[in-house]
């Protein structure tokens, strides 16, 4: 069974008045994902978008105290500005731009994010999440993980 981790390290996390997070990720060379038509060394844009989505989702989860699981609902805006090579260390940053409650069990979160390879911006996007409670699952254990 293959298990994909889209966040290697949480570099910073601020849950104050302007919630934001920064994470790091390196996609290893030789991964099956790099065997497609773009060539063996290029990271597909879909994986860069997934990194962006996971970063914003991680922030929404932490901001909500780990009580609701963020599910990516929509990507209203996304732009890819550069390509990424396998082995490049990526930094992804996200900030919450809005949250709202739907009920005691659900809410919405909106995040804006960017992905960088070194100083070069690779992608930007705006993402919407539906954040829901999961009956029978203790999400609190995941919220207790601290940034490294």
C-alpha cells in the first residue's frame, strides 16, 4: 500500500488574528508519479496543486481546533508560474481569508496560498473547504501534532 505525505515539515504556524502556515515538501525522484508524458524528473502540476490544497487544509484544521475535517470543495483560482523538478525543496504558504459556520457540525473556510521552489514562485491559488465533523473519529489526536 502506498501512502503519500504532502507535508514533510511544518515550518511555521500562526493561529492568531491572521492565521497562516508554511510547510516544506520534497517530491522524491523515481516516484511513479514522475513516469508520465512530462518526463521522469518533472513534478506534475496536479501534485503542486495537491500540496497547495493540503497546506490550506492543514491550516483550516488547526484553526478549527482539530474538531472538523477540511474537505477541498472548490479551487476558484489557481495559476502555475513555473515547473518543479523532482528533488526540489518546495515551500508552501497559506493564510485563511475567511471562515463561517454552517452548523455546529460544519463550516466553511477560504484560504489563499503560494508554492515556491527557492525564491521562484511556482503556483498561487484560492481554495474553499467544507469543514465537517466526522462521527466516531477522534480528530483531536491529529490536531495535537506540533510543527517541527
